[in-house]
């Protein structure tokens, strides 16, 4: 459930900002396939990669996690 919430939140924010997986990966210095794997719920971001992703998305990690938490709360009601 957590992986799916992280995946959906990342995909939403990336799309909202008009970034491709490749653009996000390049700017965050992460491989595009890693971004894809996170968005599909196959991998979990490390703290370091989460910070890099959030920097590119212009959101703080705590804001990102609050959005993830909101998705989790929404689906557990």
C-alpha cells in the first residue's frame, strides 16, 4: 500500500510539472529506469534519492510525504 501511494504521488507530481521520467532522472542525477520503477511500485526511493527527486519537483520531502500520507489515509477509510 505504501509503495503504491509513493508511486502515485510521484507520478502525479512529475506529470503536473510537465516532466518526463527521463527529465526528472537527469535533473535528479538518477537513472530514468529507477524513476520508472518507483512509479510502478517496484522500487522504493532511498532518503538521498527522495531528496534529489523533491529538489527537482520543487517540493520538500516532508510535503511529499504528507501527500503520500493523505493518499494512504484516503484509501484506509
